[in-house]
């Protein structure tokens, strides 16, 4: 059969004994594919009606002064909720693309400091003067990857740091040598996360505090997106956190993903 999927598990016993287990996961794989296609199709179909709604709401908002105050409030809420739906639809589409496409875009050397600089500006704008966002770069090599995907991963981590920390927090975006490779870190000194939640944090729609997450404007897909971007870059996500002491999200890249920039070139390709 074309779509036959087998899973092999080989266990070593002593010096020369092996136990080989073979599982037929074809049906599981097909179901997973159907789920992905369904989510991608629904999200795609929702895009157009949402664009129409946003268009009308914008027009009505321009003439909001002609409406009674109660209606004006309603209009504002409709805009907020439509924006939330749009963010959700875009994140669902991005996630299904990350799950299914096999690196359609080629990896290129990405200069990390300018990338962090632009994420810092976006995060500072989101914080509206609240948190302090700083950058530390101790690694000089470039990262071989797809820039848009890397940007989306770091932005999600940085925006979470802004959204889940008190106003006077400090957020650090860091690019540093780590083990044999390098790590991109986003650290905050906010409330942190109870370790019981850490193993499930990158699952879709897993939230520590549902009410608070919805209020912050998150879609519940941010860390799932980060995880999939890292998988596509042979990297892994480590999360360290203790309640009351902040959180550290570390994206660990292997040495094979790092490349030294030729002498004389500056990192201006981001
Ligand atoms: P959401 O849209 O809810 O932010 P994410 O997948 O990005 O979805 O994050 C999952 C959950 O992880 C969040 O709801 C939040 O409870 C927790 N979280 C993420 N980042 C942080 C952080 N820096 N500090 C505290 N909690 C965090």
C-alpha cells in the first residue's frame, strides 16, 4: 500500500540480543492527516467572512459618533472579537503549514542580533512603556534557517513575556553559545509558571490560567508554533521556571545550524 506507515522500536538486551517491535500506525497517521486538513480548510474558509466583517466594522467605526454610546461600546467589542478571531485563524493556518510543509523555503544565514532588535521594538510597543526589553548577544555566528519562521518563534516568546509579566518587569532576549551549538533565549523576571504545567505547555490551547490568557489576547497556539518552528530547524525548546522567579524559554540549535559570517560583512540581511 502507498500510505503504509510502520513504527519500529528496537530494544537492546545484553551484548547480542535485540527485541524488535513493529507497529502498524497507518490508520493513526491517516486520522492525523484528516484532522490537519480539516483544521486548515476551516481556517481558510473563515478568512473571507472575517475580512468582510472587519471591512464593514471599520466603515461603521468611522461614523461611530452618530451612534448612541451603548452601540459605540458594542462596536468596539465587535472589533476586538473579530481581531481575536482573525489572529486565531492566522495562527491555525501558520501551524498547519508548519506541520505539513517540508521546509519549502530554503534555509539561509540569518543574522540574529538585527532580528532580536526588531522583535524588541515590537515587544516594547506591545508593552506600551511598561516592561523593559533588553538584548544580549555573546554569539557571533549566523543561524541557518528560515527568517520569517524564526521571527515568528521569537516574537511569540517575547510577546508572552510581555503579556504574562507585571508592568515593571525586565525581559531579556539573548543569543549565546550553548553546549556544542547556540541558544536563543527569552527570559523574564515575572510571576513564572508552576513546574507541573511545563510538560504540557507547548500543546495546542494549553493554558495555565484560561481567563487571564484570553484577556491578554493570546490564541493559545503560540508555544505550539514555537515548538514546530524549532522542530523544522533541528532545534529543541527548554523551559525553566519557578513561580515568583520568572521564566526562561531556551531554543537550542545544534552546531550544524551555525555559520560564521565572512570577514567584512555586516549583519544587515534582516
Ligand atoms: P497563549 O495564547 O495562551 O499565550 P501560548 O501557547 O503562547 O498561548 O502559551 C501557553 C501558556 O503558557 C499561556 O497561556 C501562559 O499561561 C503560559 N506562559 C507562556 N509564557 C509565559 C511567561 N513568560 N510567563 C508566564 N506564563 C507564561
